[in-house]
C-alpha cells in the first residue's frame, strides 16, 4: 500500500475506535434523570455572576424570577464591576416582573489569584449560604430557563445518599441562528462530548469528569466539602474544575444535554465565536506545547485526512486510500448527525465537519500564540496570564 493509503487506514481505524470505544460520545440521549417528586422540596439559592450583561439580561433574568418551584427559592445576582448598568437593570427587571426575591450585590474587583467569575461566585455563594439553602443553582447571566427548570433539576438530583447526585449539570442549548453559529456551535458541543463523553462522566466509578458551567445545581454540603469556589479560584475552565473538585471530595455528578435551558447570547460573527473558543482552548491543554502539537496532529489525522485522502486518492488511482478516506469521512458524518438533529439543523452540514475542525484547530493555535505573547485568557476586559486550578491547601 502507498503511504497515503496507510494514513487513510490509520484515520479509519481511529474513527472505528471513536465510534465504538469512546463512550458512545456521539449519542445525544443523556437527558435529565426522571424521578418522582420529593416529599419535601429543598430550599434553593440561585447565584448568577454577571459582568456587562445588560444586552442579554432582559431575556434571561425574568425566566429565573418566574420559576415555578414549590419550595423556598431566591435569586442572588452578583454584579461583577459592570459598566453597562447590569445591576440597575436587574433591579428594574425584578420590580417589573416580580416572582422570586432578587438580591443584587457588587463585590468589587477580584483579588490576586482569582478569576472574575469565581470571585463573583464566591461572594454570591457566601451571601446565599446565610439563608442555609440545601442546593445552589449556579447559572450564567445569558441562560434562560423554562418555568419548570428548577423543579426538574432538583427532582433529578434526588435525595441525599447513594442514589442522589451532588452535582447536576445541563449543557444549555446554545443559540443557532446565524450562518457561523450553524456551522460552529453544534460542532463545539460535539467536540466537547468527544472529549468528555457524557455516559462516562455519569458513571459512578468513572474518571472522566466534566460539567457545563451555564447550569449547575450543586448540593450545598458538597460545595462545602469540596471547598468551592476557593479550591478552584484560578480556573478559567471553571465548570470542569468544579466537577473534578466535587468528585475528588466523594461527590456524585451527572452531565447531560438540556431540553428546557437555553443560552440567549448571540455569536453572529466568526470573530465572536473565535474569541469564545480561543480564550480557554490553550488552558484546556494545560499550556503545554507538547499537548498542543499532539492536538494539532490528532485533529489533522481524525478530521482532515479523510476528505483529503478521498479527494487525492481518486484521481491518483489509489483505491485503498480513497475508500478508507471515504469510509472514515462517512463515519465522521454519521456520528455528527445526532448533534445536528438535537440543534434542529440540516444534515447537509454534517459533511462540512472537517472544515469546522480546521477552524477549531486554528482557534486553538491562536489561543497558544496569545498565551505566549502574554495576553493569556482574555474575557470582558480582563486577562489571566497563566490561569490554572488553585492548588489544594
């Protein structure tokens, strides 16, 4: 066989393994566990970190205030030094919409060693704990919840004990309206699931650990046991770090796709999506040039090789390269279709996944370049030169 054919066969072999051996990552059936309603609904404090969120807050905050929850619940919004009137708008929305009680607090700029979101969560959780809630719902300011969202989350968590969850997280359905959103957003969730297969995350003895930071229901006792957020105060990828801290402390976690929780933040341009991915991509690789090189080679073998070997192998008269590349591309396309169905998008986008993967590869390289230029992870006017999970005390 030619060198091209060997490369194509190697790519196909990897895809067969991904199809069958990577926790069935391509399936989209991990949804909230269905349990009966508890005899007593536990109290819940909803904590919302918000920095310059006046654009999206009118679409998200009213949905939290309108939660149809049978137990005690209230909302704590942490205005993280916003310059667009986020705090004042939140109070106005509460006065206009009614519903759950709202408290707005402004903690000031983060202390050294803290990322902005976790600094805001620290103050919101400390304020909420004065009410002694049994659960904390940590949800981003751009996340809208259907009226029964909190009820379903608490019911899914179940009673404390062997059968209950200490952390229940849903990956909100991201907005998919613009052309670039259709091309990039479903692939973002697909890649996340490939890296952290939801079925493995949800296994009792699994080492694969992740969460989706936009919607995290956390048992207060588990948060205290895991020293959240102090133990992860430097984390840029705070959701995965949070889940790891909870699991390390003996907690049980669950992660799945949301049906009734949606992100309302728009990413109309490629530049908006590029910034969203590149700000934390190199942090995911622990700022390692070796891991970066492996990622580039891996993405090339898995996503770029199949269409290239098919397109090159056909006119070159190399049937093995063409057939192996075509088969790998077909497997890739087939595994992407369930995610496109979940996002209600056309299956015609599935064969374009290699192109989207190249975009993600470039975003990751750009993230590394920015880090080595000293720009680090930048978000809403703040830059974190070398963010990482805080060491255990």
